[in-house]
């Protein structure tokens, strides 16, 4: 039974680092959005919630891939940070290309929220493939 928990510290380190990377990514995402994300979500704004949720999924997917492909915590942290930066940069570029991003999200334009969500998930999948190789 004792041998079952021999890798518990490694598990906790990977889990904690992964959570920290996702939280950092979401903080950067919130910082990059021109609107008040949580305020809009609390008001029932579907576009903001969809964009936020998709971004969370994309980040988690990318971090999971890196976590699955290494036994070295510093590699997870370093490459996970790269994944976070890529996700935020892609969001920044796409939100600017859409135009009127802040206004459309505030108006609950679900199409804007969906394109942000799907772009984040797609970027997360691409990030995952690059990180897992």
C-alpha cells in the first residue's frame, strides 16, 4: 500500500503547477479582454461566458498535453507558460480582428463569444499537439 503513494508528491506538484498555469492564463485573458468578464457573466451575458469557458478549456487542454508528456516539473512549468502566452496572443489577435469586440460582447453577441471559444479550443488542441511531440 505504501508504494501506491510514492509518486504522490510528483502528482501534487504537477497538479498544483497545472492549476497555477491555468489560473495565470485566465488572469491574463481577463486582463486582455476590454470588458469586465465576471461582471458580464454575473449579469447572464452568454457571449462572455462562452468565450471565458472556451478559453478555460483551451488552456486546460494544452497544459494537460504537456503534463502528460514529461516527468520533469520544470518542463511542465516552462512549456506550460509558453502555451499560456500563445493562447493569450491568439485571443488578442482574434479579438482585434473581429472589431467592436467589447461592444459586441457587452451586447451579448453570442457569435463573438463562440468564435473566441472555438479559437481558444482550437489553439489549445494545436498547442497540445506541439507540446506533446
